[in-house]
C-alpha cells in the first residue's frame, strides 16, 4: 500500500495533484459548464491522452515524435469503423445501390464490405484494435529506428513524414477509408445512442476516468527501475548503454505505450464528436499536440492535461471572438513557452511553489524533474540526435 | 397558417429598383403582425425586433481562399434584406464563426451556433468534407443549413437547402455540349483527390461511355495542394484526348494551368472543360493561362440580365472594384433570400415549417435568373458554358434549359 | 489504375522517345525545384543544426516579394515589365535574409543548445508569418504577372515541348548551387562558417566572431529560401500557407541526403525527384507520392544517417 502511494500516486504532493485534477474534471467543470461546453472539454481531454504520452516520450525519454496524430488517428479509425458498420444496417442504408455497407463505399462503387473491415463488426475486436493497432505500428517504427539509434531531430522528421504518408494514404483510398471526408455520421454504440445529452455526460466521465488511469499508469512506469533508467538515458544515453542496458527496447516500450494511449484518446474522440477524418492524423494536429505537452511542461504528466485544456480553450474562445488574431496568438504562445517558460505551466507552478511555500519543496513529485532539464538538454544538443 | 404575402415578385424591374420599391412604396412586413410567440415556437434566437442567424465559413486556413466570396455575398444579401425591412419585420443579426478549414472545428462551431446561440438558420460550409462533418449536427439539433457550393450529390436532408448545383446538373449538359460542338470522342479525366471530383468523374465517365458512346482514355487524382504536374502532362500528350475534363481545386489549380501552358498545351490545340474554375480561381490562375478553355457553371459574372447587373454593381460597391464574383459566391447570395422567402411563406421561423415550406419557392430576382426549389431541397437551375478570356471573365457560349436537380441519379451510380 | 505495359503498348517508337525526353525533363525540373527548396535548409539545418520549420514561410515571403514587385511595376513602371523579374529575385533574397537575421538575433541564438525547442519556436514563427501574409496580402492565392519570355515552351522537334519556366528554375538552381559552393569553400567568410560549425570554441579562440557568423549563416539560408520562393512563382501560385506545403518535402530531402553534406542534398533531391516523377507516370497521382515517401522513410530506417553522412562529428 505504501509502495502504491509513493510510486503511483507520487507521495503527498503527487496525490494532491491527482485529487485537484479529479475535482476539477469530475465536479467543477460539469457543474460550471453547460452540456455543449462540457462536450468540448471532453473533446480536448481526448487530446490530453496524446499529450500525456508525449510527456513520457519526450519529457522523460528525450524522444520527440511529431507523428503522434498517427496513433490518435488509428485508434479513432478503429472505433469509427465499428460504429460506422453499426450505423450502416441494411435498414438505414436502403436507398443505396448496395444496402448494408457504409455510405461512402457505396458512393465509390464498392459492392461488398472489404476484408479489412469485416472483423470490425465485432465490438471486442474493435476495442482491442483501438489499443493494439497503434501499439503495433509504434512497435514496427520504433524497433526499426531506435535499434539503429535514430533519435532527436531525425526521429522527429521521420515521424512527421509518416504522419503525412498516413493522411495521404487515407485520402487516396476513398472506398476503403472515406477519404478526405473521413468517416461521418456515427450514431450508436451497441444500440446506445451516443448523441444524446445523457450519453455525452457518460462519455465525458468515462473519458476523465480513463485519462486519470493513463496518468497513473504513466507514473507507475516512471517509478520503476526502467523509468529511472529512461531519465538517466535522456541525460547520458551512452553511459546507460555501456552499463549493459538495452536502451532501444526501453524506448520502444515507451513509444508503444504512448501510442496505445493516443489510440484510446482517438477512440474517445470519435465517441464524443461522432466522426474522424484525416485532418486529425496529419502534420498539423501532430505538432499541435506537442505544443499542448510543451505548454503544460514537458516533464509533467498533470501539466500535459492543463496545457491541453488551456491551449484548446484559448483556441475556441479566440476563434469565436477574433478569428483573425488566433494564429498570431497561437504562434506567439509557442515562442513564449519555448523562450520564457521552457518548463511550461508546471515550471511556473514549481517556481511559485518554491518561492512562497519553500517548506513544501522537500518532497519532490515524481513527475516533476526540473533539476535534470538543463543537463538533459545539453546532452541532447551534444549528441545532436545522432549516435 | 396562411402565408402573409405583401411582397409580390415583380417582373422586368431591376433588382435595385425592387429593393427601393419594397422599402419605400410597398408595405414591409411589420413585426407586430407576427407575434414572436407565434413565429418562434421552438426557442430560437428571435426577439420582437431581431432574428439571429449564423454564418459558418473558413476565415482562416487553406479554404479561406475560396470561402471569402461566399462570406461576402451572404453578408450583402443580409444587408439588402435588412434594408428592405428584414424578415417577418425583424432585422437579421449575424453571428460569424470560423471553421478554420478544419472539419472538427466546423462540427464544433455548428453545434455552438445551434445549441448555444439558437440561430434560426445557418449559411455556411464550402467543401463536402465540412458539410459531411456538420450534417449530423444539423439533423440532431434540427437546424437549417444553406449550402452554397456545387457538389457531388448523393445527399438529401430535411435540414439542408443546397443552393449550388448537384453533380448531374453541372456535368451532363456540359458534356453533351462539348461532344456535339467539338465532335469529342476521347476524354481524359483529372481531379483533386476527394469525393467531389471522384464522384463527378464517375458520373462523367458513365455519361461518356453509355450516352455519348465515347471513351475515357485516362482518369487520375492528385492530392490537394499538389504542385508538380509534369508527369501528368506527359501522359496527356501521349494519349492525345479530344477533351481534358479537369476537376482540380485550390492551389493545385494554379500550378496545373501554368504548367499546361508552359508545356505548350493551349486552347488552340487542346479542348479543356472544367467544372472547378470560377472567376475566383481565375484570379489566382491568371486569365492569360486559361484563355480559350471552357468552364461549365450555372453562373458567370458576365451574365447579362438586369438582376445580375444590379447584383454585380452592389457587390462591387461594397467590396471594391477589383472584386470578382464566381458561381459559388452567387449561390451563397441566394441563401439568405431563399430563407427569407421560406420564412414568409411559412409565416414562421420554425425549422420544420421552413423545411416544409421550401419546396416550390421561386426566386425570380436571382442574378443567375429564375430559380425554383425542388422537393429534394436542391434548385432547378440552368447550366452555362463560358469560355475564358485573358481579362479573367468568361464569354457565355451556351445556356441550357432549367435542369431538374437529381441528387441520386439512376444509372450513374 | 493502369499498368505500365498498358500505358506504353499502343504507341510508336518516336512517340515513346519524345515522352521519354519530356519525362526525363519533368524529373529534372522537379529535381531543381526540390534542390532549390533544400539548399537554404541544407545550410541552416545541415550546417547549423537548427530545425527551422518556418523555412517554407521564408519561401512564401520571397514569392510575395515578387508579387509585390510585379504590382509596383504594373502600377508605376509598365515599361520595365519584361525585366522586373530579375530584380524581384534580388529583392526576395534581401528581404528574406534581413528577416532571417532578425529572427536569428531575437530568437534562434538563444536556442542553439535546444534543437527540439527550436523546432517548436520556429513552428510558432511559421504560424505568425502565415497570418501576417493573410492579413497583408489577403487569403486568396496570388500570381505575379510574369514576363512573356518566361512562359511558353521550347520545341526542339515536332513532338517535344520543353517548358521555359522549367529551364529557368533549373538554371537558377544550378547557379545558386555553384555560388554557394564557391562561397563556402573559396571565400574567407565561408571558411569562418565552416570553422564555426566544426568547432565553435576553437573558432572563437582564433578570433572569429562566432555569433556574427551564426547570424550571417542563418540569414543566408533564409535569403536562399526567398530566392527559391521567387523562382516558384513561375510554376505555381502563392498563398498564405504555400510554405507549409513545401516543408515536409524539404526536410526529407535534406535528411535523406545526410544533413551537413551539400553533395548529399543534391543527390537526394535528384533521387527523390526521379522516383516521384516516374512513379507518378506509372501509378495514379496520390499513390505515386505515397510510394515515394514510403520508400524514403524505409530507406531512412535502414540508413538513418542519410545517403552521405557528414564525416565531421561533434
């Protein structure tokens, strides 16, 4: 029990953080916001899954992926395929030339369900696929790259290219994927209408619970020996390697974990928003998600959630009131975060805390490790991402 | 409820004249005749003096290029309607939302407009993808969308009025004309890679093969934003089609036509018919790169009729002398007017009543000429063939009869 | 989808020969486009290690400068119309380089030790530049009026057309590559640049003002991007987000060639261009591009350091 308290909840300050976040997500926001705004928050929280994964990957392993949209999208598409098949009953699609297949397939002259889609008729398969497909892709990509010690900027550029390939590939295979329009008009999950207000509330709370779960899992990983090695690796990768550890496998594992979490986020996105399209897979969303994590502070799991909420709320409000200024604000924010607050919200919080509540600093949260930042950044610059 | 129609369409009167006449001489509809409780039974944003509508286009992002014209035209129509006394005696207030060329954002903003702002109707969307993203929202929340773009068809909704042409209206008559006029037998189909070009080319292919007894010698698609067409142009040279049938959109358009010209494929040697180039696109492509090629559209800025002359004049007065008006811009302009007519026919702002009242509505003052709303919520309209000149304006060579909208064409699917 | 044999089967030998020539030219033309895009980045990313995601926006800036010059010429000096384009390229270089110098001074120089953070900051910069273009020049795509001599084609035989704008871009990229080579390897400033890249501390110790060299190098890379953008106005249009369309291709070219190697950049743009142009000929458009990108990524997975790894390691 003690161990669980120390490792997973992160001791006193870590537990307080989790409790505050839970109160915010489960009580304050649902009470303060109307159904529409709460649904928006639910959508933002699905991005937070990706941001939490990025904290593991980037903040704690020093590997920056600019292609996390790939995994968000894969998870989302797996869920959307199941929902679309359910929405395309023969009854619902009787005006089509071939009733019983998704509408966009009919528009593309498909006359039977492609083999790739068939297993997605089964809910358990779809659920597994949401987690496993992203993880599997991450495994292949990660194994190929990390074993060859690709890192840093190279890894970032290659994952960015992969995001482009996937979104182009979806665009180019309309009959199979719905193309640029994506998969739209999703209605029910196992007969349960996901568009009603009650359903939106249920999905919101599910999303919050899973997100807290993802944070706890991440903390658990970081508290293990491997977590500590990851941190050490970020600082001095060669030293860890020379000590006999399989550096690449650690990175592959974290990459897969981050991918699986992103997939869950994508699936929850589809459930709450009702569609998925390649515009959620490509380069721009992938980079934006990095910004969410950076905004929160790339070392802080909880910060990732706050960063995601803050940037997205800003985006929604700004674009409602000053659409022309939005890109200036967003661009300025990126630059400001990098130049002035390299540790994001978590860094600001930390510095306020040390200044005013200096007594509380004795206990260090497991997910906030500013001490190693400087050293790690220097190490990265030295290696330049190359071996 | 009996429709309360003071405003009779007046023939052979210029459009500005009509506005003046209605504002000064005729009896505008007074809000007092239409108590709010009666015209608004579903809790929309309607007060005794105002009615709020939404406008949902991309002001930023890739699509801003195309959607600017629609935003402007819708605003112009709303201003004109307000100057005439509004709708059912109420001034129209507009809430503008930015879809930012991003489909999830479109869905989010649509929901905001309908759920939070309770707008009476929405004028908006441009791409098929954005429409597909918002459609479930409109159906679920029972909103009303006026959609201005020519599109692929295969859709019909109680909650959408399509003011642009569906694919068969835009394609069939144009192909018939070019086949007859140019004795064309072989066609090369080209498109940007998304549903509208693909569906349109599918319809075109069936028509070419089954009706015109011609053949399609090539069909291919390039990602939106693609800028290098060297290989494609070489394939065209190899196949020597009688007609290039092009449905390329956005920035790719400019590269495609520039490179076509640079490769020596010009209108004196090659016939090209497109359904994706309007005056707006020509502004980017440059008239000199298009001279002599044909577009099939329902509207061209150069149309000569009193409605259009007044419209062009009003548009330029508001947005500057250099502004141009394309097909979609004009279709956007129709939206607020058709909505106004529907509200007046229904005597209500309720979405259900407007949806029911819409079929049969005639709008005689449309810049494109007489249009009529079909039961399937699309417009009866004509198709015109325009030939581009170096000045960026088209010379209208052909005009069809009114064509019935047929979003689910039998034999073309 | 059509298959290669179906495409070529029904044609005469001379037709196939002409297509072969023109297809070769299409590949070469794409090669020079990619090379132009990549040259500036090869300096900034390859030599300095700065990941400048706003590189595409510097290209767009150059293109907008040509547009601006074209407008000014048309309004005030119509007689100058046939020649303004050459001057406009110079303007594009100077403006982009000046902005580059300013960006280096205000932002980049604080981030040399944090390459991944540079990436985020420059992405922010790219958003700001995009919106600035939109606010100043409007959301619509613009095209400058080009001199007549740049348009049209050159016909060596009846069946072969060689686009003149393609030849122009090719010539320009050749000239630029040559210029950069001479500058880097034959001039004193070039020597300082290479020295600073290889060993900053040592260079500082022997009296090179490394801060100034950095600023100069970055500005030069941005200026070259501006020239590339200016050249692209002959092939395509310019919109606020034109830059973002180029950025992935550009980075892939540089990474594929092996960052830090000029020769690598040249070889990789040649390889990618030929692959893409051939695959587009035989496959359908989008899938041709996907196939090319896929091939690059797979090769990079097996050879992460690129085709020509830099011999100098820090």
